C-alpha cells in the first residue's frame, strides 16, 4: 500500500503568530531515563521520526525528573535544537513551586544548565554568562515567566543609570525595585539556603509573616542588616564593604 503524503496540521500561537503542529511529543516518564545508552538510542530515533513527520513540539517540565536534561542531550546529539519547539511548564501558581524549580538549578551540571538556557531563552548561552551568573540568570527567567518581568519604564531607568555610571566611571545607586506578590527571594547564608516568599503585604519566611526584609535579615544573621542590601535588591559602596565583612 502506498503511503499518502500528509501535511501536519498547524495552529498559530496567538501572541507571536508562529505556526505549530497540533501534535507534539510528551516526555513524562518516557524520557526520564538518566544515562541509559540503549534508551537514548531509542529516544533519538523517536525524535528523528517526530521531525521527519513535520512535528516539532516537545512538552517537558523540570518536574519530570531528568527528562528535560535527556531531551537537551538528544537535541544536541542530533543537532536539532532549532528544529524543536520546547514547551516547558513552570508550575508557579504557588511560590513554593517556583522556589523548588529555582533551587533545582543548583543540582544541574554545566551541560544541563546550557540545555536549560536553550529551553528558557531559545538561544545559545553567551560565553560570558557562566558560573553563578548563569544560575542567577536562569532563576530570574523562571520568575519572569511565572510572574512577569520588569516594566518597560523600569528597564529604561536601569539602562539610563548604567549609561550614567559608565560615563562617570563611578557607581550609581539604582532605584528601589518593587517586588511583586508571588516572587521568591533566595539567600544563602553560612551554608544554609533561605527562601522568602513575597506576599501582598509583607513576607513569609519559615512559616511566619514579617513586615520587612530587614526583620528577616536580622533573624537569619543575628545582626543588624539592611534587608534590601542583604537580599541583593540595592547596593552602595559603603554597604557593600560592610556586607563583605
């Protein structure tokens, strides 16, 4: 029997207009295979069939164990990153879920972090973005996707401040950042990671509500601290010197 030539039905994404096939590939459990070489060969063939048939959507999530990392490894092996449209779910209806995803970045190796960058930014990681800066950028991107990024006016203000600092060759104290409810602040102190959830009024830390970040900073450190400084929300030369001591 001769196989009919079929074209995959597509639908446009409302925001961008990009046409995507209506049939995609799920990865829950099936791609959570770790480094099993035989399973990798089988799954690589699955991806080849998907792309050959006109498919491109691959659904995954950080909650699927090692599935996202396996997908990234296989796309690298097949040189097919730009053949795929990765749909990764950010389960952030509750701040604890977002915090868990951000903390999971600490468990990824450099190759897996590169794959996460490609999934979240749909581009190759710039060489200058590495180490702690890489994990911070990925964490910000997760929050941005979950609760939104900076307002255009705030971006313009930051760019203007940066330009002024470059022109004068000295540090400029940036305007105070307004945190949205649902955001999560993560601060490591003496080997312990602390998570603070931003509420409509105040903050939640270790199951207790606080009125200010400074109260939380004092609780964590046992010393008087500026909360915004302690959590990296503002900076000045004098305070940076104090924080390094």
